[in-house]
């Protein structure tokens, strides 16, 4: 009986916290939570020297009405060097569309930090059957390294 009572108390205590996550403590809305979960940020480097920073949001997991035959990203890039040779790849494939956006575009609220120095892009890739997507950003000899996203099912 003593073990049953102890097991019951432990079950009640641990299951009471299982429906909460970090976002519930921060009072973040559902849209903001999806945007944060689908955002990756990083550095663009040559060897160990940082030449830029970026943030990208995988839009397909956020906007459910996006055409499923493409994978779309909103990408904000800041580079110390000129952005000549800017190249985006997804799973080592080139994009179908790279559209430069104004700094006050429809996606600007998805990223927590925007400045007038960043360049914003809507980048669209052909859909792949893979569930893991690997995005890479190159600017001349600088590279971001691979960023992984999981597609919602």
C-alpha cells in the first residue's frame, strides 16, 4: 500500500507539468512559438573569421497554405563584405526563386531582430521527399555551414 501511494503521488506530480513548455512561461502566442521553432540563426565565416550573420525561417511549417511543391524560406542576411556571390542551397540544390524583399515586408515580424543593415530574401526551392532539409548560405568564400530543418508531416 505504501508503494502504491508513493507511485500515485509521483505520477500526479510529474504529469501536472507535462503539458507546459518554455513558451508557456514566456507568454508567447502560438504564431510566435511556430516562428521561433522554425528559425535558425548563425554566423557566416571564412575559416574562423566571422564575415556576417543571418537568420532564416522555414515558412512551410509556419504558413500551412504555402504551395507544398516548394520549400520556402525567409532569410535575413548581414554581411561585412559586399554580397557578391550570395548563394543559397537546400540539400545541395539551387533555388527556384530568390526574391530580395524590402526591410518592411510581410515576414519581418517572424524574426525578433531586424535592422536597416540586413538584406531580406524570400527563397524558394523545389520540394524534396526528404524529411530533413539542409540549408546553406555562401557569400563568395564565406559559408554558413549546414542548417537543418525538419518538415512537418
